[in-house]
């Protein structure tokens, strides 16, 4: 009884802790479909010593009415204390309902009175059971532990549960032929089967344990389990000669109470991915073609190569119907501001004249010059088109400081293997998982980038924690689970637009913002880059951890890894980011040393950013790099404007 009271007290304390940690989860039941799972477990069991009571023998000389059965020899000899079980269940959010079939075997070590001593080989016996139980389990995670500047994320989740069912208990004791011993008076010396009985009874159990996630579909559990029944009544079916025959056909009472320590391996079966529900959808973005016309230094005549670009733009215009075009000219930084303005206008007119000769009406063009600023050359279908002719600025960025590394065949093979397993085991999963990363409790929906299995998220979040974002407007492009958006708010951001093309990621981010009580400062938007963001919206800081590798993605889940052929899915990120940055704004970008750094360096320079490495972390196969990008020309022109105003004022 004392053990039972201690167990109940422990379970009450654990349940109280679980309720305090997971109160929000209890109130907000998951809307996602659950998943079936199958597991096996095995380990050590200890049957509490029992006293068998024979009421019919009470008062008969030489016949014991009570026999003490001791099943505990004080060691962990598994063949003599064995439990094996199978489990099958259904998990829905933190709750699981499972059926369990378990077999327990406990060998008897002491018999016939408490002080009789070890019976050695004279008596042999065991009490086995087959239990069929229905259990209800609840899984929860503990909060992070922070000491000074170190934060420990518990790598496991915890679960508690209880259940009821039916237990079939089998009892057997035999004794060997022997010479005259203290047992001969009651049992005789001829040997035989003393007890052979089984009975069914109501059973109840309690479970508490920890779970380690090997991968999204495979788990390792370490559990303590308690199983007990009400008092049992056995009907002895053994028949023995001599004194032992007194026990034949008698009914006797006993009990059954075990403590188990078991290890389980659990496999989950992923259901089909549910269609996104209620995700904010972006309006279809207009197809855009980008054209660049390069001029020789201090010239505005179009080169043969430039005429080919203008020809393609004209063909695109004529193929798509009438749109309004804006042709804007630019120069480099050399020369006086007035001269550069006039040169940019000549370049814009040169492109406009060439387009007119190719059949594009001047009435559909708006021609202007912008001096020493940066730009692109665009043609967009819609009510209003945009076309820029641009000379790439002579001002160069500070560069990424690294060049693309030509990888060996073995390294390319290793990267392909990692991608294969990452896609099939993590990226393309069909269930929602709960995890803890960077100090946040997160739900990670189907096909959403998982922040615990890939190191980029927590590394980037740690860098964001060190930024001063107080009162700033932030855009998180490719938000995934929303972990970086949450980190930005924690760093003081006034508002965060969490942008992702994956509708599941948008739903996940919105849910995580609510779960962490930051929904008033995080707005999740389903968009291809900035296509669905209001045109007038500007940001002080843009953060992005884009896909690191080129190649066509298999599906939406794979877009977290593959950025399209020649990075076409993210090539416009830098140009759009420049348009969306407020004055003195900056971009924080995470790249991998295995990315095509030459390509990114060219994109950064083309859009007139300067890059500064602010953090890096080396892991086994690559180095993670975080750069701060700041517009070069905007700052230069702002300084020139201030100087000009100062001169006018004097």
C-alpha cells in the first residue's frame, strides 16, 4: 500500500507540472488530423511480494493457511523479471489513445514463510500475466533552462498517462522430491505440483516517461509503468500426492502489483497532407521579365549587345498587347551630378528611340533620367508596365569575401544524399510536430522547414537577438515556422511581416505567433517574395534565409532547399528588397559556404548593396554565413543631397 501511495503522489505532482507547462495547449486543441502509431517495448519488471491466503486450511494442524511468495531477488536479472509488450494507438496533438498488450514474467525466489530462507532448487515457481489495457497519454515539453548567457533546450518531451483493462494472471509452484526437511510435515517429500491456477481481473496502470525524437516518424521512449489489480481469487487445479494434496482444488487469495522500467521504439504513420485551410492567398503576380542594357563609360550609344536586349524587350511588348512602359536612364558615380543627369536622360532617350524603331509607340513610354542611382530594366504585364535601362554602377560592393568552391564528386554525392534524406524524412513529412527552438515553443506544420533539425534557424535567431530592432519595421522573407519573426519581436521590432510562399508556413507562423502571444506584432503573408505586400510598405530591416542550393524543387516542401534553376526563384529578392528598404535600412542574409557565392556576389553588386560579414558558424560539412547588406547609392545620394542643401543654405 505504501508503494501505491507513493506512486499516486508522484503521478499527481507530475500531472500538476504538466498542466502548468501545457495550459495553453489544453485550451487550444489542435485542428490538424492525428496520426496512427505502432510500437514495441521491453524491459525489467518487479512483482511486489505477495501472501497467498488459503482460508480452507485455517486451523488444520501442519497445514499453512498463509504462504509468503517473494519474487524479488534484489537484482535486475532480466530473464527472471521480464516484460515485453506491443502498443498501437492514435495521437492527436499532445493526446494519445492506445491499446497495449503486455506479457510479464516474474520468477519466485522465496517460499513458505518469511523466515524460511532461500528455497534453492527445492521449490520452483513463477507468476506471469497477460494484460490488455487502454491508455490515455498526454505529452508535454518543459520550458528552457537559462543560466547566465547559456540557454539549455531539453532535447526530449515528457508524457504521463493512465489506463484500465483486463489482466490474466497465471500462478504456478512446484517442489522437488527431497529427504526429510522442515517442509515434509506439511507437504510430504515426494514432490509434485503444488499450485497451478489462473484468473482474470480488472487492471489499472499509470505511466510516466520521456520521449526522444529520432526523426519525425521514429521515436524512442523510456518509461516507468505501474500495474495493479484488486485482490485476486485463484482456483487451484494442481493435484499432488501426500501432504501437498491438501492444496488441490482449493481456492486461495493473493494480489498482483508490478513496477516496470521499459524502453519503447515507436513508429508513426504519416497521414496524407491536408489541404491548407484559410491561408491568406496572394493575388497572382504579373509575369515580369528583367532586361539590362549596359553602356560604355561616358557614352549613350547602344552597343550591339545592348540592341539585342532592346529587341527582346520590344518583342515581349508586342507579344503581350499594349501596356504603358517607363524607360529610366542611369549613370555611374563618376562625373558631376548635373552631367550625370543629362547623360542618364540621353541613355533613356536612346533606348526609347530604339524601341520606337522596333514598333513600340512612344505614346506608351514615359522617359526619364535619374543620374547616378541604380535600377533594373523591367517589362511587366498589367495596367502599367515598367521598363528601366540601366548601366551597372562602377561602384562595387565590399563583396562577400568568399568565392565559390568547386566541390569534388564525393562532396556532391554527399550533398545529394543529405538532400534525399532531408526531403523524405523531414521536409516532406505530413504531420504537425511540436518542438522547442531558440527559446520558443513552436508547432511545425506539414512541409514547413523544421527549425530543430536544421541548424540555420537557431543560429540566425541568435544573431537577431543581438540586434537593436527597437521600434523598427521588419520583413522576414521565407519565414517558415516563423522563428526568425519571433526572434525579431523579441529583439524589439515594432512589427514584422512574416512572408512565405508556402501556405502551410503562413498558417504555422500565425499559429506560433498566437501561441507565443505575439499575434499583434506579427502579420503572416502568403506571397512570392514581396509580390503580395502592399506597394507602399517600407521596412527598416529585412531578414532572409533563402534556399541555399540551385535546382528545380520537387514540390512546395522542397522549395526550402532548392531555389530553382540558377536560383531563379530568389533572384529578384535583392532588387525587391532594395525597393522596400526605408532610408538607412539594411538586409540580413544567411548563406551557406556550399551556395554559389559568386552568383550571390554578382546579384548583390548589381543591385548596389555593400556586404559585411557579421557572423559565421562552421559545422561538419559547411559554414553558415550571415551578411549585412546596405544600399551604397542611396546613402551616397543622401549625403550628396544634404551637401547640396547645405550649399544652397549658405
